[in-house]
């Protein structure tokens, strides 16, 4: 198909997808197609992307191979006291995501796929989140949000509830992007929308999972004790749920509450929460429940985090000794374990072991590891303690080089 023929097909698809709308501003010609092919064009409008997907038979924006060129200009932050500069990575574009959230009750016109297709698309989103594929997530979330918003306004009854469950998962993935890249105000906004939508499901496990995610706000706002109380209350609300997902939600709430209790310097409460999570983990195999990993391995990883955040790196190393997180644990959580292990080794004067742990974290979830602030704290500490480990210098180059 020539560029002119492709342009004609896109314009025809625009008319078919949006009948009755004035789309003159969205019509394209062969020059526009050429710029798109060469990567010179700005991120296409929602309408043009929808037409492209139809013409090319693509299911998602990711299938088109498109990425937004809008990003933070290259450059590094000022070096810290060690002379170590924080990374200057490509920034995820949040402009379109914000626009989708703004229009949640007036989404743009467009198709809505069959429920099974929507469920498959959302499962793909969950998988991308759990494997820390942030840049791909950023390309596929906006269009899916628009589609789910359209469905939410159209569906009633059981279909509305089912769609609300899917929308809750996509909000959670959007929040993961905002939180990982430090957009905490946007994260709080998304979490508010997610918790509200979860109420539309009438599923106590989904409501509990939304509260679990809400707990992350209290890691950033300096009020961990209030976050712990919130999660404890949410756990009480789901305590009578006898389904496996309900029991997993209950255990996960106590698991996260333990870490918040540690941050609040309440070790006895933290251990009580961990014991409650451990008790439930005996009856719940390691797995993903409504997008949350829970089971014996996840509880053990949180014990390591709790020990570190309580200021006891030796206890963290003791909890981790001789253990390797199994493949049943999602890659992002496995990388958390190795990042915490690196922190503990760095704090106890074992730089070689710290580098080993960082290597494992990178293998498990490179995008998550590369932007994690604790990784850069560890690298700054190691730079002061050793200059002979070539792996450390290679790792620092990888961690600070701009993403292409």
C-alpha cells in the first residue's frame, strides 16, 4: 500500500468510526504518513490512532509500534554529596493519561470491544505492570481507559459491575506509572478514582485490593500510622470472605500494614500484622489475586523490607539468608527483594554482595530497578566504599544513561 493509499484508507476509517462528526482537522495525507513512518510526527490524535488500528488490523496502540516523542529533555540532576548524579532517563508522557482521566465521564466516541476481548486486554495490562514494562504500559493505557470509560457509561447491571472490575485494574496500572515516576499528586487522583470504581463491583476482594493500593499514599505523605490503621480497617471488612481471593486480599492488607507499622516505629504491631499475613499465607498458594501477589514468598519478602525500614539490616539479611524467590513471584516483587538485599549488604559493609544483589534485581525487572530510588542510594554508598569492582562501574553507567 502506498502512502497515498494508506492516507485515503485512514480518512475512510475516520469517517466510518466517527459518523456525523466534523473530522477535517484529523484527515491526513501522504506527507503525514511519511512523517509517521520516519518517526518525525508527533503522537497521533486519539481519532487517528483508532483509524490506524482499524486499517492495520492492530488491537492496541502498542501493536502499531508508536511511542510519544514528548519527554523530559535529557540532562542529569546535580550530583549529590558523593559526586554521584541521579539518572536522566526518558520520562513517561503523562499528558494523554491526564486527558483520559479528565474525560472519564465524557470519553471520546469510539468502539467498545466484546467483554472477552476487553478482559484479555486488561489481563495484558496487568501482566505489563507486574513485569515492570512501564514504557509499553504508557502506550496502551490511554486508549483502553477511553474504551472502558465508554463502556462504563453504557453498561448496566452485571455488565457494569464486570466492567468496573476491569477499569479498577487499569486504574491500578496507571497509578503504578504515576507512582514509579514520582507523580504523587496524579497517583493520589488515580487511586481516588480506583477506590470509587471498586465500590461499583460489590466484590469485597476488589474493594479490599483498592484499599491495599491506597495504602501506598501513606509511604509518601509522612503518616504511616494512619495508613496502617486504614489497612487494618480494610482487612476487618474483608475478614469474613471465605474465597481464596478474599483470603489473599486479607493477608496482603496485613502484609502491607506491617511495613507501614515499621515505618511508624511500632515493631510490635508490625510483627502482629506479619504473623497474621503468615497465618493466611499457609492456606493460600503463592499467586496473583486481582493483580496482587500474595503467598508465603511475598510475606517473606515483606519481612525483609520491614526489617530494613525498622533500621535492622542484620535482621533483613537473616530473613533472606539462603533463599531465592521462586518464579511464581512476579518479577517486580522479586526485584524488590534483591534491591532490599543490596541495601542490607551495603549498610553492613559487604559491597561485593550488594553488587551481586543489584545484578539479580536488574535481571528480574530492569525498568523497575533502573528508576528505583533505593538502587541509586545503594550505588552512591558503594561508590564511596569501593573503586575496584568493574561490575559496579558498568552498573552505574547503565543506571544513569538516558533511555533511548
